[in-house]
């Protein structure tokens, strides 16, 4: 199982990562991330929710990274992703909204 957790620069993302039992867990954020972590592949830069094509960019990223489950930790991301949840489901990607 491949998992993507948003809000990589938050403590909540790391707490969730330690609780999950998954093959591969990738942390991502649209806010600033340490460049060394992005280049090493341990974190990924996510699209900005302010982008007009945010939902399509997120879907493309999830498909490219073979993500099965997307954990959304930020409200602004959750609001947009809820609108296209059916599309993600059609591609076999489950969206989990944490503490929202």
C-alpha cells in the first residue's frame, strides 16, 4: 500500500506516519519544504490549493506515485478534494480526512 500524507511540515503528519502500517509512506506539502528532503524523494511538493487545476494536479501526482490512500490534514485541501472524491475513487484512490 502506498500512502501520501499532506501537511508534511506539521507534527500531525509525522504522528500519523508512525501509526500507519503501510508499504510506502510519502509526506507532501504545498507549503515550503526542505529542498534536501524533496530531492532525496522522502517528501514531495504538492500543488497549491489556490491553483485552478488543483484537483487534477493532485490526481496526476497520486497516479504518478501509485498512491492508494491519501490522508488530507489541511482544511483548504479537504474542501477541494471532497468535490472530486468520486474521481479519485474511480482510480482506486481512497481519500481519508484526518481530524477535519
